[in-house]
C-alpha cells in the first residue's frame, strides 16, 4: 500500500521524484485556492493542474490561460473530485510526445514489457477534455531503443532503488507515464497497475 502511493498521491510521487533526482516537470503542491492561484504567477501557460488523488483518469486539466487555470483550481479544491482533490499539483507544461512504459518489478529488478501510447483527449486533433482513454496502440514509435534505454537507466532503476531505500520496495506492475522531451524522457506520472490500454 505504501509503495502504491506512487499512483495514489501525485504530491507523494513528485516529492519522491525530486528526492531521487528522477527527471520530471517542476511543480508545487497546494491545498488552498488562494495559494494555488498565487502560484500561477510562477508558472507560464499552458498550466497543468492535477488533483492529488485518484480521479478516474479525469483529474488533470491543461489550461490555456490564467483565467481557465483559476477556474480549474476552484473546481478541484472546491470538491469536484471529493477527497482526491483536497490538494492540487501545479506543474510546468512539458512539450513532447507522451507514452506509457510498463515493467514487472520484484522490489530490486525490473523486466521491461514494452510501451504503448494512448490518446486521452475527447475530440479529434488532440483537443477537448481528458478522458479515461479514447484508444491506444503498441508498439509506439516514441519508444525507440535509445528512449527505452534512457528511461530504464534514469527512471525505472532509480525508482526501484528509491522505493527500497525508503522502506517500501516496489513489487508488481509499474506503469510509468513518460514525456519524450528534447532533454530526454521525463516522468508525467506513475501507475501501480496495468493501464486500460
């Protein structure tokens, strides 16, 4: 259960990534509307706002401007997702192509199972609100050999070491949502299960 916090709390996951120097977007965690709204001045659009807890694949908003971001913050912290939205994580927007890398883990080692790419936006052209998923395919071209090797060495292996060092070795399926950026792969989120794709 403690290892599953990688999925169940985005705030825990972001802190974990920071502690173990695993590449991800810059972020802040807020539980008050006023603080979250003020924090928007630190970030630039588009704004990425995430409910801290599980929200059935619908707890992420990418807001094109400050006004929309403020409305999303108020909805999330105002109870839209119940307890899952009691805190929000605001992140830097990462530009790149997103994919999901799957691994089976025994607490120390990981066997990579390959990757998939799912499409979350409701409408054609990658527009509209995020959904639980509109379709997926595998293998995904974003997972070339160099990307997989880098993700294994800079993300998956340090994740297993970090979880073991913190006293909750990770055993089971690790699903790493990655963004292929110009600086290499960065973690978008973790899931402690196979994804719907």
